[in-house]
C-alpha cells in the first residue's frame, strides 16, 4: 500500500463539487487516493458538475485525471464490487476514509454494517480496524432515523460532518462555499490547507 494512502467515496447525495474538490486537494497533498464511486454518484456528478464518467473504472480514472490535470499514478478508481481492492481488507486498507458526499442511504448501510458494495465494505473495514472515518452527510431536514444513525456512528468514533458551509469568511462564489467545507475536512484528517483563513487570525492586527 502506498504511503499517505486514503479512501475517498462519492455516493448519491447532492454535493458532487465537494467530492471533486476534495479529490483534487488530496492529490495535491501527495496522497494516493482510492476512489469509490456509486452509480448514483455518477448521476449527481453529471447533473451538478457536468462531468460524465464512464462505467469502466480505468476509463473513469482517465477522465478524472484529464479533468483535474493530475498525475494518474496517485489515483486508483475501484469498481463497486472490486472485492480484491486493498480497501476491502483490513490487512491492506488505508486507515483513513472519507465519504463525501454521503447519502443517508449510505449512512444507514454503514451504521448497520451492511457491506453490500465496496463503499460499505471499505467503511466497515475502517471501523473494525479503528481507523478514521469521516462522513460528509448531505440531507435536509434530518429525520429521527437519520439522527439515530449519526448518533450510533458518532459513538463509535466516526466524524459526522454535515455539508454546512459557514459564511464568516464572506464567500463571493459557490467555489468559496465548497472550499470552506473541503478545508474543514482537510483539517480533520490532518492535511495542511490554505483554502480558507482560520478564524481570528486575519481579524487580528
């Protein structure tokens, strides 16, 4: 397994620009990213970002690398049932995983250990190996069931990070709002970032 490896999953919630920008910044930080993309996530990505990814993982990787202008060696796109992928086993999986955006369906499946696809299995591996799992949940309003699933995972050490950007940095564009969330995610996994000024530092003389 590569040093500084991380698993990133995109599921079918609104918020594809968050996931795409996060991928870009992780690659820029010299991470090797194992990217897992659900079928619904591809629909959302095409709808919200105008980027249509092919079904074949290698072709999807090539399309993403061309779109982002990044080194293909740092990215592995896994099929949704690629059970031989490193992320499927505790002996090889990265210790950090982010699901961004995370649908409430994926939230529920992870909370109950369903493991019916590679995204759910990869999250289950991180949980059982006591790694760091971050779920960027995007839904509103939240039902009692959603909140119960979040509480269950939070008690297991999972970071629940709703896609709720702040406005104190006076965003001027949608990209600024996206960067706010991506910056907070990077902070939580220990990656240095300069996307958004930290609270208090730019206000002090």
